[in-house]
C-alpha cells in the first residue's frame, strides 16, 4: 500500500527529527560566501568526516579569496592532499583568481565582470558575464561549480529559496513521494522540493516559522545521512550512476602520481622516474586495464595538475 505524503506532513517529519539531531558542522557557523564555497567544493563526492579534518587547515592556509588566488600550486595540492579529486582544488583556485582579478570584490551580492578563464578550466577562454553571487545560474559560470554547488552556495550564503538536490536529498524525496516508482527524473523531484522549500515561509506550525531555506536543507542533509541511509533507494532515480571503486582505478593512479611529486625534492622528478613509478604500480594491478602511464600523465598535464619541462615533471 502506497501512502500519499503531503508537504506539511513531510516537513513535520523532517523538522521534528532535526530539532533534536542537528549536526554541528563548522561551515554552518558562517555565512561567508568564500568559506561556504570552500566547504561545498570539498564535500563534492567526499565524506563529511574527511572534510572536517581538512576544512580548518585549508582556511588557515588560504583565509581569503586573495590568498587562495596567489597560492603556489604545490602548496595548494599539499594542503588538499587526502580529499581526492584534485581538479577541485585547481578549479577553486581559478574561481578565486577570476573573482579577485575582476575587481577587488567582497564576494557580495553585487556583480563583477570576470576575466577570461584559461582553456584547462573548461571555459575555453570565454569571458564570463557579470556575476551576481546570489544568483545560482550565474555562479554556474565559474570553474568547477555545477547545478548543485551554485544553488547550495546561494542558499547558505545569501538565503536563496531555490531548491536543490544532492544524493542524500534526492533519496529522501524518492522515499517519501515516489514510493513504488522507478526512473524518476530530477525535474519531477525538484517540483516537490521547491514547494517544500517555498512553503517554509507559510508553515502552519508556529514552532517552524523561523526555519529558513538554509536550515531546511541542512535538515534534509542530516536526515539523509543519519536516518535514511538505504542507498538502494537512489537506484530509482533516472540519473543514478554507481560510483566506481577507487582502488585500482584510473583516478587512483592519478592520485599516486601527484603524491609522488608532493614527496619528491622540490616537488619535481625526471620523466623517467615518474613514468617508471607509475608503470610499476600498473604492473601490480591484477585486473585488466585499458590505460598506460602515458595516458595517466597526459590527463594530469591537461588538468593543470602537473607541469612538464624538457627533462622533468613538476608541480
């Protein structure tokens, strides 16, 4: 039997639980857009426990957009080490450079005109339009900021009421509103999510009148992470894609290559040393693979995570 869920009952279920079980996370104590952006980029496909260990370290090393924009790559990657998905660090730095280079911005609601992005950042050297940081669609113009991250930053820093989905939030809506259904598109989920977010302002329960879209999404995060942890529910989404195993993957060898450079003297090594190191790792792989040390190194060069001289690779 499928029980029909109403927005009001749904809100009551989530918020009554959240009132007693809210997680105390450091990025929830600020509305500084830079700090929120850092946390959201770090949290992409990364467990909260791993981010907790790095968030404060990163902000201590790079407390402002300006300091991050000027950071040497080798220092940036050393601080980022342990979070994986190294390109995120590069994208974050490039975003900082764009914002600082545009003008001495306070990262506030007003817009700034950003300079051209380098080809590796995915912008193809295009000129970014005037960006209002409270507008998700304009934040999406920045490197490494997609649909979810743009809306999360706009919500947590500026109080935007636009609903958004991540893996946990999508799972919650699938469970409560799409029981018995498969192949559910995000467009359908977002219609309900938007109603739930917008209706917070007219919630009939007086004890919930002070709940903002920011707190509402925190509540959804926590409920999905602590209560509704059955990841099989996510398979009912049209957009479900199983994350590949990291160990022995192409990504794992990229990570090993960067770590090799981070541990090397002056963060550089000869062509032969790095190529030999990666090949030795590949030789230890028991399952079949379709990549080579050359393709691994080429991908790092393309992403700007590695640089090359006639004789050496370096950070």
